[in-house]
């Protein structure tokens, strides 16, 4: 089974750097696996529909620069007192946040906990005690682990699960958990420190969920409900995506996270990272512009392009509509809630 875990050489990634944008952070994208060269279709309420793939030849004219680096956001270490507990968190908006919630008396004694999740290749990591590696917890501890930017081409999400590496038996053991495909995360309870990973069961064997990289433009902006504001991602050459909140459109003051593909497929996420779950509704419909300037349309008629959103309850993409502006290469649409969106042929 260890051989399955070590098979990483097949997957090669080439780093692209995205253009600088005023007022937003640019994430560093990594090209997806070779399997993404295949057409990607998704299930919707109107049948199978194709996602638009980015025409990488159009990226040649885009001015590229790298996001400034900082401390490793995928690792945190903290000394936790057993009689108090603490919540540990790694990752950030565009990569997805993962959490470990250690309550009072969950730990057998005061100790330093190291939480690491999602390295540069796969969605695996460790939740371990420096003073007592692999030890047993007093009570089950809740964890929330993301696979937000996993390369899911050819992966059946229904078969994803969280696993624990048992060093006593040298095997990966399944952990019962709650899989949320819309939010791209698994919630579970763990009873022991050690190594954890998200795998797919495929033909009776574990298959790694490979990290896709952050193939997106990204911005996080705090908006006051009483004044509203505009959130924008993209660039002059790649096309800009915008969402505009008027006064009292939001249920409260909140931080808005807006992501859109810059490499791979035109599929993005508009979500609120501080208040409420995805699906939180706006007080009023808000105007959004999605760019498809980099899309490889093939034989698709631009007049047939529409916006879809992912319905977490049904597991399907649902047609919203939209007005196509062929000159600007954007689709304008009114949205009612935070969700995951994509452009496709209706």
C-alpha cells in the first residue's frame, strides 16, 4: 500500500504566475494533471454539460507575476493546555481551511500539537503530539479537512473518504465522516494522533487525491452592509469578473471571497469565508459579471453560453441564465446566494 502513496512521479506540474491586480491577492497556479486534457462534463438539471476549458495559448499575452510568499500556511504548531483546549486552523480562503477542534480535557496532558495538511502534492498530513506521537486522545476530536483544489478529473467524489495510517498494522484505515462535495471538505472525529489522508477507493485500492494547485484569480474583501462595495478579480488581458453589492444587499457586514479560474476550466467560487455556510442568501439579487475571455469555445456558439451554480443538496449544477456580452467576453447575471459557479453551454 505504501507504493500507492509514493506514486507521485507521474504527476508533473508547471508553475504559472498570474498578473497583478489592484486591491487583491494573486495566488500562484499550478497546471493540472495530464488527465485534464480530456473534456470535462458535469451533471446538471438539463443533462450532461461541458465546462469551458481555458485556452492556454491566450495566456501567452498575459502579464505574469508571483504572489509574495509568507510562512507555510499549511502547518501550525501550538502548545495546548489540557484543561482549556484550543482550535487549530491551517490554510486560507483560496486553498480551503482545515480545522482541528480540541476541547477541554480532550488531551491526556498539556502538550504541543502539530497540525499539517495538504502538502505540495497530495491531500494528506498529520495531527500529532510532539511529546507523545501517536498517542490516544481522551475523547474523539472533531476535524474538518479540505480537498478544495484537488484534481478530481476521473475521480468519483462519492468514493472519497478520510483515512488514518495505523503503524501497528502498516495499513490505511477508513474513518467514518461527513463528505461535503459542495464545500470540498470532510468532517470527522479522530481518536488518535498520527497521519491522515483523503483517498478514493478505486478498483479495491487506495488512490491519492492529488493537489491541483490554485488555478485561480482570488480576492478577499471586507464589505460593510450599510455602504456596499465592489469585489473584482482578473486582469485586463485575462478579463475581469465583478460582483457589486449595493447598500443592504448583504445580511450583515462580512468578508467576501471571490475566486475564478485562470488556468484549467472556467469554474469558480463566490463565498463568504467568515459568516454562515455556502448558500447564504443575499437580501437582494446582486449583479455579477463572469469573464470567459480565456475560454476555448471550440464550436460552441457564444450566444448559447449561460451561468450554472452547484446545488449542494441535489449534487447537480443548475441553470441560472445570464446575458452574454460578446464584445467584452463576459456574462452578466443576477445572483441570490453564495455558491460555486461555472459557465457552460445551455
